[in-house]
C-alpha cells in the first residue's frame, strides 16, 4: 500500500520545469540527400537558432518539425522558397533529467483528459535538465494543469 501511495504522491507533486508556449514549424520537404542541410544553412545565415528538431520520413517526403528562436522570420524565409510550412502551438518544457519526470507529466495530462499527440526531446546522459516539446490538443489548459 505504501508503494502505491508514494507513486500517487509523486504523480501529484509539482512539475519542476520552466514551461512556455512556443510556435512549432512543420516543413514538408523532398526526402533527398542535402535537403535538411539546406534548411539548416538557411536558418544559420538568417541567424535563427534551432531549439528543437524532429524528422519523420515517408517514401517521397520528410516532415521536419522545429522550434526556433524566431519563428516569424523562419516562416517567411521558408515561404519565400516555396516550402509548405504549418505553424502549431506547442509546449516547450525545460525540466529535470531524472527517471520518472516524463511519466509525471504524462499522468498529469491524462488526469486532465488532455491527449499528447506527439513529443520529442533529447538530453545528454549527464545533463541535469532537458528540453521537451509536447504537442497537445489544449496547450493552454495543459500548461495550467502542469503548473498547478
């Protein structure tokens, strides 16, 4: 009984993270060598930093999802080159790199009946904190729930 109680208390504890709403850009590109390099070059030349990036491939195209330092300028840059870009509001969390951190976040959102459409992150093994991007159906409600 005690183990179950401590797991429940652990889930209900405050999520220790810095959290904000962010604009994610999803680019639909040809899946060929050099495509991602050209995207990164364009952002670098415009002095736009990539905070988070994820790719998904299909047979003939790739979807590149990214959160960048200046999404408005990046959007204009990509559209000038004829790239299909979709903007989405996501949660960007900088939080603890400890076992169970993601589980606590997922449980809190599930308790509020908020679905996680997808997420992506990466953290060096010895880092104390990591960066997590969450695409949820109700980002403002999710942020409120995770901050309570």
